[in-house]
C-alpha cells in the first residue's frame, strides 16, 4: 500500500495519519493469499501483474468512518434530490468508499424493488411468504449491470479514461452504452459474438451510440479479444474482471437487506454466467460480517443453464473449491483443455449466461466457500416455465434471470432449501430484453416455437398464455369474452 506525504488532494480514500502522511484507504489487492500484492487505486490492471490472479478493491476499514449499524443508511432516504443519494448504489457509499461522493457517476441506477411473490413461491414449492424477487430489471438499462457500471465508470473517471470497452452477451454492453451516452465521460466500444445477442440488448447499444464490433465467434472469443485490444490501445475495460464494477454490484445485496428491514435472508439465488454477481455478493457478505454489520451469513445458490454449466461441473462434479485461496489451477486447466478437445461450446436460450470460461471463477469459489454455497444447473424447459411464472406474477424477466427461480424449485425438491426458509431470487434482467423467447413460448406459431425453443429441447409450454385470433367481428369477440 502506498503512503504519501500529505497533499491538498484528499478524497475520502486518503486520510492523514498521525505523522502527517496520507494513507490510501482504498487500494487494489490480489485475491491470491500467497501473493496478496497491492496496487494503487489509480493503477489499471485486469489481473495481478505479479501472479495473474484476480484483483479486489480493498479498504483500510480501520481508518474509515464505518457505520455502526445498517440502519445508518436510512437517513439518506430524505436526501433523494442529491443524485448520489438517490442512486441505489451511492446511497451506500460508506461501504464502497473508493471515490469522493461528488465524483461518483450515476444515471439513477438501483431504484429496484424486492417483492414477496406468493405465486412464484407456490410454483417453487415454498411457503407463501418465503420467496422474494429482487427486480434488477428495473434499472435504467434494464439489468443489474447498471450497479456495477456506476462504480466502474466512476473509477474510469478517476483515472481519466476517454474510451471504455467491454465484451458482452448484451446487458453489459447496453449498460456501458447508457453510461457513456448519458455522461459523455467516455466513448463506448462493445465487442459481441455474432448472432449471440438478443435484439432488445443489441438495439439498446446501437441506439445509445456505442461503437459495436460484432466478431465471428462467441462471448468467450469476444472476451479474449477485448482484453487484448484494450491493453494495446489503453482503452478502459469495463467487464466484471474490473474489480470496481463488482463494488457496485455489492449494493444489490445491501438493497435486499434494506428491504428486509436489515434482516439477512436464508438464501440468495442467482444465475451464474461470468460469475461477477455471485462474486460480488460474496464480497458484500464477507465485508458486512467483518465489519460486524451482520451476524448471519446467507447461503448462496448459483444457477447455471444446463447448456453452459462450467461452474456446475467444476464445483459439484469435480469438487473444485476455494481451499483458502489455494485453488487447484491444474484441475481448471485440464477442464478447459478437455472442453476444447471435445469441441464443447455453451449453448442456451438464456443467452446472457451462454459462457464457457467464466472470468470470475475463483472469486465465485470464494463466495461459495463463505456462504456455504451450492451450484445447480437447469434445463431450457425449466428456465422457460419459471420465466412464465415470474411473468404471470408481475414485472417479468429475461430467460437467464428465471434460472434463479428454476434453481430454487430444484433445490426445494431436493430438500436443500426448506419450504419455510426465506429465499431471494435475483431477477437480473428485464422481460423485454428478449421478446423472441417470450413470444415463442406464449404464441401459437408452431414453426416459430420450433425454431426458437423446440430445437433446444423445449417440448411444450404448460404456462403459455396463448393469444386468440378472431375475425374483425364484434359479435365473435363478445361471444368469446362471455365464455370467461
Ligand atoms: N443475468 C443476466 C440478465 C445477465 O446479463 C448476466 C450476464 C447474468 C445473469 C450473469 O451474471 O456474469 O455476473 O454471472 N451478462 C453478461 C453480459 C455476461 O455481457 O451482459 P454474471
């Protein structure tokens, strides 16, 4: 950690010590316990330059003004005219204090709701009041990514970035495009796999003016290219490899606790793709526990799509574990070597999580370790049926998000989640992101059903709300409605 002579520049992250030197209260640190190298807040790394592991944003909490309990944050509800206190991310600034509050970027993210859903609870086999849906689709760009992007673009601003890039299955790119278009702080470049992104998301990136590069490959190829390109051209990278993004995503959990009157639920269930969310939820609970702000730790369930099940295979079948940070890298390397040799590529209707090589794998293992986690995989049929149930109970979500409800149902059936336990399913993206999947499921066009869902193994649509086609005839319409 760097210690400097006291200067005029004194954001929240730097405070004078007794000898008059400034101490960095926020810095970057390698997550590998046998390395633990630290880096200045203003350095830009995608991984630890010393050992190649992932980086965390770390804080010297002992030097920072930490709230005594979580109800401290309630005072900010009356300060909603201040954009940073309106923000559902920066309202919790004291728990991610790497930038001065007035420099924190916001486009009004985090106005989300945690809704108790008896209907979805019944579907999942839980008691009526046991299941809560955290609607992250209510964010400005329609997904949870805005939580991370508020924090990531704030760091980009601190380091003076003029151009930002990401690879994406769609939502990260839509989110980055919003932040760039709205703030004009950076120009936006997005890398997407060709034919791999739902139109709702692509249309957002185009509309918001992002330079859109469609490469011949999938998300993992786009992820590899964006890292190389951004390194060579010094473009600021805003994938979840960026530890500042994950700081913002911690606030999803803070808002869940807030909505539960600061009570910790029994389970958090989240879809797993690149594993940024699960990693950042784990970090949130590790820090809250360390700071004495929570006593109980919730269990974490990460849900893969069966067609993109790297985490499931490694964690549940290969028994890969965090192991105090000594993750068995040889096992991971062997796994990916075999994946390539067999030509196995991720494929799922939940295109948001169609990922082979999740970049935050080791951080997710840490989260699973701390939160006594489990991983499950769910089929395309299970995802779409769960999605229809979420829709029927309000707001709606995109396919990837419904994996959390499908996974909950599975864990209740297995007896791992008890019927009376309090479960929070994170609905990561809004329903209109991928209308194709929804219309194919509910519609009556058999050929369309087959081309979107049938070819993926979806056999039927038991919860379909079929539209009715009638002639342009008032009597016929009245006859139909009289039968209701
Ligand atoms: N749900 C949605 C709607 C997503 O867009 C993503 C990720 C996930 C879940 C998985 O979250 O990566 O934190 O495990 N979408 C990324 C993107 C990969 O590019 O938009 P994760």
